[in-house]
């Protein structure tokens, strides 16, 4: 009889504990926090590569750019204004949508 009970218990499906769901925002926050905790070390490595005579010129320039980007932000990229007036169109859309009541709208908001 004990064999029958043993087989009955073994034949039942085993339920694994439910996985705790974590939000992706919380996970991203944790990853960001972990990465930021290594900022000092990463910056020291970048400075070491930048100053190393053994590093390739490309690696030294890349490290220098990374240091400058973190310290001063990335350089602004100019928007070229082609003959089709894309920049003027973007400014006009901004005036109409973002600042609809401003007096700077040349056509008074008509004919969008």
C-alpha cells in the first residue's frame, strides 16, 4: 500500500513557484543605477586609454570623444535647410501647434 501512495505522489505534476513580475521601468532604473555606480571607474579607464601611448590613435580619439561628450554634451548637429523649405515648414508647424496664440505667425494661423 505504501508503494501505491508513493506512485500517486510522484505522478502528480510539479508546480513551480510563480515568477515575480517586475516592471520594465523598474528593471531599467536598476540597470541605470548599477551603470552609474561604475562611472568613476569607467572614466578612469577612458582617461587611461586616451593617455596611453600603446593605444591606437583611433582608440585614443574615441576615448577622448567619449570623455568630452559626458562632460560637455554632444556637439549640436546643424539642420540644413534645403531648397524645399523643410526648416521653415518645421518652424511653421511648431508655431501652429506649440504656440497657437503667438503673434509671430505671419499668416495669422490661416491656411495650415
